[in-house]
């Protein structure tokens, strides 16, 4: 998948995850969270024997959204620590 595909998939995944997690963030933050979520989700799905991000399709969007939610939860935990 090329860089434009990662940006589109990351933006959508980050936006959907931010809506589900009630997190207000900008467009660039959605893209970054979505791309990192795609990497995290792809690694986790590969570890459990599944298929990670395969391209610009619904399965990859699902994997990236799941990874983005995990990433947002980790960020929330790190922000609350003193």
C-alpha cells in the first residue's frame, strides 16, 4: 500500500476511533493515530494468527480502528500518570 493509501486509511481509522472513544482531536492527529493504530492492529492480529492490514479495504479499516482504539487507551493512561 502506498503512502496515500496509508494517509486515507489512517485518517478514516483515527476519525472513527476518536468518535467511538469520545476523543476530540484534529485531522492531523486522526491521521497519525490511525496510521499508528494500523501498525499496532496489524501486529496484534498477526500475533493471534489473523491477517493484518492488507490494503485499502474494510478489513484493513477494521484492524486499524481496533489498533487506534488501543493506542488511544494507551495515550489516556500515559496522560493521567503523574
